[in-house]
């Protein structure tokens, strides 16, 4: 039997200092979270183990210290991707 898809959305606001889970879901809800992310150009990183850990957390609560490093790697990846995208857009305008 195929494992049900899980999705978790993270938010990081520097003024808060710690990332938070802002949405999570399984099955159809997971698909909707991913669809909304794609529609808004939000990077999607697949990491099954991290998603399982994040899924256990409460929404709108800071992530626990034991997940800081793993989440920091995902956020660094997303910021790098966004910067590359911005550079690409700016180079097209020139």
C-alpha cells in the first residue's frame, strides 16, 4: 500500500527569530498545500523524514531546537533558490 502524501508549510520571519509550521496536511490537503505553493512560486523541498517530524508539531508554534539545523538547511536552500530567481528576472529586464 502506498504511503499517504504529507505536506508541511514553513514560515520564517526574522523578527520572530524561529521558523514556524503554518500549514500541514495529509492526502488531499497535502496536495492542496503543494498546489498553492506552486501557484505562488514557493520553493518545494522534498525531505520525507523532516516532513514527518514537522507534521507532529502544532501550527503557528516555533519549531523545537532539535529541528533547527534541519530546518535551517531547508530555509537556506529556499533563500538561495529565490535569489537565483530574482537575479534571472533582473537580467531579463536589462
